[in-house]
């Protein structure tokens, strides 16, 4: 019967354990940074004539689900002076209505920002893990 012996991997195992211990906080930091960047991009792209829509766009708290992993919602929040929900205003602008054509701004901005947001998430995660 053969024998298998290992040696010298203790340092590598410690490195993996250290990364695992810090991964949750690193994920949260990375997702928050990506959400903040996307919120900035959406604020810049929001139609100006809507008043407070641009300022209402926020990155929410970082959450976790087994199905989606770590995520944060980025969306218009709150209401304007007339009590209209900014999310509703943004939706109407994005998709239009019977008396107004669609003026897409949200989906195209998300699509255009995807690479930069993903790069930011990766960079922040690696920096938080001590890899960057």
C-alpha cells in the first residue's frame, strides 16, 4: 500500500483561510462600490426636465440571497413635491405611455456602464482581499 505525505502547505492553507474569513466583507464593499458607481452614471443620464429624479437615484443597502449572491438595488427613491414617486416617473420616461413616447435612459445606461461597474467591483474586491 502506498503512502501520501504533504509538507510545506501550511502557509498556503493559512492564506486561503485568511481570504475566506474576509470574503464576506470584501463582497459587501465591492458590491457597494459598484452600486454607487452605477447610481452616479444613472444620475448623470436622468432626464434633466424631471427635476429631482437625478438626485433621487441611490444605491441601496447590500443584501445577500442564496439565489443571487450579494447585490444592491440601484433605483430612484422618494417622491417629488407633488407626491409623485420618482421610480414611477423614471418608469414612465423609460417606457412611455399612451400620450408620450418612450425616452429610454435607464436600461441603456445600465448596459453602457456594465463593464466599468464590473471592473470596479472586481478591483475593490481584490483590494479588500489584499490582492490588488
